[in-house]
């Protein structure tokens, strides 16, 4: 009986040791994945900031006026060209 109990306890100890090793291995894998995802998140945040800055630059009113004048030949109307329509 005691040999059976000793063998059972030894088997349980070995199984527990294997489970601990496996869980530490999984923990390392998940930690590496977490680090990779955090790095990717940081890179995406930097890219998002760049895109917001670029969008703000392209949307500035003076930039739009400049492009309208250069590319489309648009200009502000002279006072004599303005017609007020009254109902």
C-alpha cells in the first residue's frame, strides 16, 4: 500500500513539475507576443499622430486659398463684381 501511495505521489509530483514548466513556457510566449503588440501599438500611435498633423496642414484655410489661386486660377472678387440680390 505504501509503495502504491509513494508511486502515486511521485507521479503527481512529476506531473505537477511538467505542468509548471509548460505554464512558464506559455508565459514566456505570451509575454513576447505582448511586447510585440505593444511595440506595434506604439508605432501605430506615432503614425496616427503624423497623419493628424498632415491632415491639419492640408486643411488650413490659407493652404486651400493658395491652391485655389495657383491650380484653379481663382481669386477673390473685386467690389465692383459683387452683386447683391434682394428679395
